[in-house]
C-alpha cells in the first residue's frame, strides 16, 4: 500500500459532526481525497465517536481511537500514523470542507523520497495539518517529540530531516484563495463556510454607451 490519509476528528461534538448544507464536514474531506489514497483512517477519541461517524460514512473507512492526550493534535496524528499502512500519509483536519484535490495530489507527488511535504506561509510558519509525511519517519519523530513533553505538530516537523516545504507561490497556482486551509471549528466558521460554498454571483456587464449618447 502506497498512500494513506489520516483525518483528525477527535470529539463527538467537534467540527467533524457539524453539517454544512446538510452534509457532515467530515464527508466533504473524505470525498475530496477518496481517489487519491488507498485507505482513509479517521482518528477519534472514543468508540462512541467512531460508532457515530461510521453511520455517516462509507463502510471502507477505518477508525482509530486516540486514548492519550485527546487535546493534542500530535497525539491524534501519531495514532493515525500507527494505524496507517501506506508508505506516505496525508494528514488533514476533519473540519476542512474545501481541500483542493489537485493540491493534495501534488503533495503526494512531491513527497516521494522525502520525510514530508509541508506548506509554509510567507512568515515561514508551517501548515502541518495539511501535509504529507513518510509514515515511518513521522512515527519516529512524533514519538520523540511527545517524549520531550511537546504536543504540537510543528515540533514534529522540526524534528524531521529532509522536509520539502511548499511555498505560497506554488499553492496559489492551484488554490488561489487558499480555501484548502479553511477549517471550521466554531458556529461562525460554519456560517462563513456556508457562504463560501455558494457560487459567486456573476457581475452584471455594464452596457456600452451608444455613439449618439
């Protein structure tokens, strides 16, 4: 197996069960990556969560339960990495309904032979929750960082060697509005996502004036 995807969806009342236009956010993410990967692992923090989500998604979707540090996205990611069977693993938050298929495909292509491909903003801050990792190397780095008492994904990225960073200039070519990185975690975010999901109104063309006017 070559490619896996890990979706971080901890908490039964978290963003993954929130609905956008009558459809769970989690399902948007799954739909965007389905044909890019060989398996999808959804990380939750209880069997109750897994059972609730399982009723809304395809039966092929796998679930992994993170029982340690439920508030830590790094702990969630490690649970997913350990459950993943692919050589490379995409990590995404469950509340990102607008992830760009072409961008994710590029991340996988660029990760071959690397420890990770991580988008990075102009201020040099990485975006580790929308990235692809070499699964084995990510497991080792995540465990090392957690043993040091750190709980953030950025620390894991810093621990890795051979990371390829993806600049905003490249991202803009495929996702000019950076919609892939929008994550809904609050009711206000959901309202914004609802507005974003609607097609932009076409601007009315101004009528040309007659030569005789």
